[in-house]
C-alpha cells in the first residue's frame, strides 16, 4: 500500500484553476488523495508505538488484519481506506498523538478505531477472523458498514466472522440492534448516508445518531435530477467524487448548515434541507471545497504567515477569515453562483445576484494579497475572469433589489462588529460634527468617497466581535418574501419565531415600509438599543428614503456608532450620520 507519483494533466490543471473539474480531473484527485491518506496512516502508525492501547490489542494486530484483507480483496480495502471518515480519524488521532489537538475520548479508544477499520475490511474481504473494537456511547461502529448497539457499560466488543457469519458483541448483522448505513441511490449517483461513524462530522468523535433515511432518499433523488439537468458532465464529476452524505438536524428554513474537510475527501455534511434544490446547491458547494482541498494537497496556493497573518472580510461568514479560508470560500461560492445562475425562479435570481456580487467582492479584495503564491494569483485571476461577465447579466428588479439590500446589510454589519476606529479619529470627528454638522478636521478635498477621514488616513482596528444574531437575518426574511409570500405574511406577527433574531422593523424594511422602518430603528437607538444590526438597519432605511445619512452609516457604521457614543445617547442618530457625510465643494 504505497503512495505513487501524481501528475495532473494540463487540462485538469487548468480546469481546477478555473473553478471546474470534469470526471477525469476528479478521478485524478481521488488517486492523489489515496496517496495522501496512506501517508497520514503511515505517520499515525509511526507515532503510536508508545501510545496506550487500553483494553485493546496493539495497533500492529489491526494492521496485520488489514493487510490480510487487502491481499484477499484489494478493491474492497482500497475503497474503505478512501472512506472520508477514515481520513478525519487518522488526521485527528495523529494530531492527538503529536499534542496538537485535544479530545474528550480516551486516546486508546481513538487509536483503537484502527481495529474497527480492520474488522470492516476483513468483513468486506470475506475473511474468517476475530477482533476487538472500541464501544462508544453504547455503539460498536464498523466504518463504512454501520453500528451495533451494545448494552451495558462495555468499553470493547468482539467482532467475529466464521463462514461468512458475522457477529458483533455476539449478535448478527441482520438483528434488530444492527443499524446498517443506507445507500442513497439515484440514476447515475449513489452516496452512503453516514449516521454512525464517530468521525463523520469532520471533527473529533461523536455518538452514532441513526436517522430515518426515507426523507433523505426523496430529497437526494430530487437534487440529483436538478444537477443532472443543469450539466450532465458536472453531475458525473460530482458523482465520481462524493462518497458520503452526513445528515444533521434540520436548521431554520433558508438557513441550511453544511460542512466539509480537507481530511475527508468525498464527504459532505448537510442539515436536512428545505427541498431538493437546496440540497443540490449544498452538494455543489461542498464538492467545490473537496476539489480545492485536494488541489491544495498537491500545490501551494498561499503561504501561511503564522500568527500575524491578516484576517479578511468573508461575505458568507460572520467572522473574519484568514487567507486560506477565504480562498476556500471564493472557490465554493463560485460554484454556488454558477448553480443559481441557471435557476430562473425569483429565489434563484436572488441567490445568483447575491453570490455573484459577494464572490466578486472577495476575489477583488484578496487579489493583491502578498500571501498568494504565483499559482494562487492565477487561481484568483481565473475565477475573476469567469465571474465578471456574470455581473452584467440581467436580473429582475425585485430579486436584484433584494440582493443589493442583503449585500449592503452583510458588509456594513460585519464592519460594525469587527472594526473599531482610532479614539483620536473619533474625537476629531465629534468636533467636526458639532461644528455645523460637518467633520471639519479633514480637508474637504479628501472627503469624497466615505464619511470621516480619507481612506488613506483611516485604519480601523480589527476586533473579534460578538454578533447578537446572524448577519443573514434580513437576507433570510428576503428569501421568505421571494419564495413564499404567504408564509412571509404568516410570520409578520412574530418574525423572531420563524427567523431567529428578526424584528418587526426588519420586516418593515424588507417589505418597503421605509418610513416605518426608519422610525423604528431611530427610536430603538434613542432608547438605548443601538446594536450594530439596528444602526445598519437605520442606514438601509435612510438610504431607501434618500437621506444622505444612509450612505454615511453603510460606508463606515463603526465610525458613525463611535461618534454617536461620544456625542451622547441624546444625540440624534440621523443628524450624527449627516454630520459625517462628504459634500463636494
């Protein structure tokens, strides 16, 4: 089981730099990920020589059984070693052995997962064998196969096979305590619904959580039909790369949760989606992450600048992100934008307009970064060149206006939470506001693009921030309004019950009740409730009303908020913002 030398064909190389990748390219990535996986496993075996084994035999026993299984059924074992959760387990356990990661589970149980892996391989190869595997939270898990519920407080369970009869903790795999993984089948694609593997959630070990698979099968069938109908070649590539779908509990409507990991090529974690279309978009999103992670195992796109690396605005996150995270984001959302570009209903038009703007913004922001390698700059340039023509494509006005509101909302709210102006700048601007409502401390010639000091003089500090609600709250309301007007009308009475964090003034804003929204946001600030969401809401409503205060708040909400705090709670928020507006001479 030795890694090989991998060379990407020029066509595959260019496809990946451009954000795509056909079946042949994905096949090459899977081959390279096999070698990556074997290297991690070899490092794990080297590191565990003196590690505690607890009640289990030494890892060498498991490795011998795995080797026997491979000799009998090479394809079966190769498929198991490539199983996504195996990569998470190997990487996580190696980090624990090296002291760079912590875990709640005993180290012997984490390392002992190798015995479970070997048992799965031996079962798949049809061997007669006997082995001990860890029991966690009452389950003995066999990777890629399923899990047996084990009664009592046992730490280990015996797995045995004689003449193809397999027993786990003395019980057969066709009994009521065995939960087999479900295979989701569609015409041209199949995924395992992994609800038992301890490492399926792409982090440290978690308990098995069997789910009813019927709903997932229906959603997957719908999602696959959508993907295949949009682009058969792209769908084939996705089918050749993804292996598992990890189910998570349903989230709020229009707020799906999904994830992937560079340690788990072939896995997509997803909350129960609203419908098949949402699942299709999620699969595209996470498969983009899968491809880029595999590409980055072969090539260096950016240089890690250590603890001093710069953090960036990520238009799809509430927190600042390092360069590597932002590269992952632009790659994923390039794919998401392409997906929604071909959906013609109002919600699809909104998603397309939103993500083309936000992805382009992020690409332009990181293009000059010193941390990018030459290859990283080529990737950013390639994505930008493909995306920019989409910016000119027409989108119907309701969806376009909604997307523009969502874009401005997210960018300004992020600034309000994560940027803090220099106190000296705030004091000077307060003096200017007091003098005839204008910040007179900065020459007028410099005050043409944003409120307060010129951009060349303004260097706010980046801070962690503690958001009171998701930055997408008003965007979720807009999705409700576009996709389900009747449902939106029903949530008006208590918007926070359907959309966490939503308030009545947010409903007024997104429905065009500008005067009512402006009044409510202003009153909340004057009553002492001026959180960043309220200030940004004030800016959005003021801009819609044609009040120059709107652009001032949206351009630099952190400065307007700080100046208002310095002036005192009794200061009118709109007058404060107007005092920072640039006015050409």
